[in-house]
C-alpha cells in the first residue's frame, strides 16, 4: 500500500471527476484503478467492496468510501476546504449543491435522443446563464473577495471552477456577462495545484466522447 487514495471508476469524468479535482486542488496524489469491463465492476461487487454495489469508490485512510457526496465531504473536511465553522460550511454546501444540480443537467445531455440534444443543451446553457452563474457572480460582488466563502479557497471554489470550464466547453462565451467570474476563473486557475491539474498529462479527464457512451453503458447497465 502506497498510502495514496485509490480511486475506483471508469477512465472517464462521470461522478469521479469532482473527486479528482478536489484531491488535486488539495495537493493530494492519488492512484486510479479503472474499470474496463462489467466483470471488473462485478468483481468489486462480489468482494463486498461497494456498500451500495456502485462506484465511485475511494480507498482512503483504511476505508472503502462510496457515495460521491460523502467522499467529497470527507476530502474537503480532511484538507481544510470546508469552511471554518458551521455557517461557512452551510454556505459552501448550498453553493456546491447548486453546482451539482447544474452538473447533472449538463450530464443529462448525453442521454438525450440525438434529435433532442441541441435543444436540450440550449435549455441547459440558458439555466446556467440565468439561474446558476448569477448566484456566484452576486456572491463575489457582495463581499468583494477572491473566493466564495471566508476569503480562502474552499471546495466551493474548486467545484465552481470545474463547472465553469465544463460549461465553456459547450459555450465558450458563457462568462461574457459575468466579469467577476472571469477574474475568479483566471485567479483560481493559477493556484499552483490547480494549474498543474489543468495541464495536459494530468489525471483530469477529457470530455466524454459520443463514441465512449456504449462502452460506459456496457459496464454500468
Ligand atoms: N449516489 C451514488 C453516488 O453519487 O456515488 C450514485 C452512484 C452511481 O450511480 N454509480 C453508477 C454505478 O455504479 C456509475 S456512475 N452503476 C452500477 C449499478 O449497478 O448501479 C454512472 C454515471 C456516469 C456518468 I458514467 C454520469 C452519471 C452517472
């Protein structure tokens, strides 16, 4: 055992990507065990390694953790990215849950029928512009600080940057009307651990390609 967290998932973003982001931002090295086939998933299930028979699963500190949110909460708490008190934590939770909702909307685009994809994506981008991004712009404007909560990097900042970059892949000008999010993006992208993760060759995953969907479906269904 190397002592590094070991991540069990497919070699794709999916539900593991925010975990990869958070570990990377915390400066924690991690190993990945990729599921290539349904049998790989079955093996973990049969061994009793997956509490709910699902991945993501992360081996960390002697635990086999499942449930994405629980894993993220643990990492955020352990690496001091979860606010200084309960009220900061409550704010971080609200901001992060909004980001998780937006992330689900974006992900659901992959599962739309071909003839509905474009229209669905336009609706998602509209929601990003009118419901989600204005919230974070307003928070930054309200306190005039660089980070969302407590004038210090938290998991909320890490997850916001992840989503900004994700949305920009579909709509590069999405931040046009959000000047504070533009400077937020520039500053957080330059934090050394994050900058390193954004460089080619890191453990950050590329966007899921249409051609990968059947492979993922074969493993998970
Ligand atoms: N609530 C759980 C969590 O957040 O961890 C859900 C986990 C989950 O849905 N896991 C799926 C799984 O293991 C893989 S992620 N399925 C096997 C089974 O038998 O249930 C699938 C997924 C992808 C991309 I890929 C986006 C969203 C989900």
